[in-house]
C-alpha cells in the first residue's frame, strides 16, 4: 500500500523557534572568521573617516567621499600623510585590498575623543585637535587659529593613555563633534572647524584639500545640532582637562610631513 506523507506549512513571520537562541558550538566545517567583524569607519553624511588597507604593513586612516569615489587625505602611522585627489584607500571601497578595513574593534567615544581601531582623533588642548596612531605618531594637528601642525608627539591623542568617559563627543547625520571641534559636511564637502569660527581644512569631494585659515564660509558650526547617532552631548560645557602638552608652539607645518606614494 502506498504511504502518503502529509506536509505541514507554518506561516511566517513568527518569533518562536528562533535559531539564534542555539548555543554557538564546535565548528564541524567552514569558519567563524569574519562573522563579528564590521567596517572600521565613522560616516559623516557622504564622507567616511576610515581605517583602510587591511593587508598593508602599516596602518592608514583615510578621509574619503562617496560622491565621486575620491580620497582626499590618508594619514600614515609613521606620522606622515598622503593627499588626493586619488581613488585608493577609500572608505567606501568594499572590495578588500586597499579599501575599507574590517575588524571586531568597535568605534569608541571618550573625553573629547573618538577612537577608530588604532587611531584617535582627540581635542588635546582647548585649541588643538590631533589625529594620532596608537604608536604615538601624530599625522595631523588642527589649530583653532585655522593653521595646522605635523608630528608633534607631545600633542598626541595617546599622551593620556586613558580614553576617558565619553564627554562631548558625538556623531549626527551631518557632523562629528569632539569638544570644541567639528568635522561637518557642507555642500558635499567636509570642513574641520573650531568653535571660534576658524576652519583649518576643507576636504572637497573631488579629492582636493583646501587648508585654512578660513573664517566664514564652510563653517561646520553653522550646521543644525541634530539627533545624536552615536556618542554623547553630555559635558559640552565643561572645561578642558589637564593636558601633558608643551607651552610653546612648534613651527608651522611644512610639506615635509607629506609623503608621496
């Protein structure tokens, strides 16, 4: 006698019988590698501050735009930098190689600071914002007078090793604020502006850079203070912490800090 098999179909969606409630057991085949990794970047509008090139022997933090696929600036862990326009080391490049790096390290906010894997962007004094690799080399120092400096390790983001409690460090859809500084997207470009009104750098979506000092146009503090996507606004009115920094300013940055590919 032929036996008939009755098939039962259960309608979805449903929340019971959830496979993610099972214990993560021994791997019998394949690999778990990559399951918990995410891109090492912060996105500000159409821009990304991203760790790039996972396979490179040195570490790179890039500033790149999605609009034209251009990279405007690349900070290197030896304290030098590369500048655009160029298309490599782009934070929107997901093909691997010199594109966006992935890891299990979360983006972490601290006292007037944010850490992207082994890089810190931190206000280290009332007038200074530095971009520092964990090895102590400083690739960029933005100053409140609209000028910039190079590799002055005394003003690095790791001089005070502790990142601190998240304080006045947050991301919105159009800007990243760290203490008295903002990286903000304006008309497709990314400006780095101090609260006093001076813009130290404008990164354009064509991959070019336009250093300050600039006062007036492309001021990131003209952007509306929007919903916080990450970090916190708390403490934006507190005073500066004690900083282990020199009292005498170093000479202005020259092109010696620029490294050619």
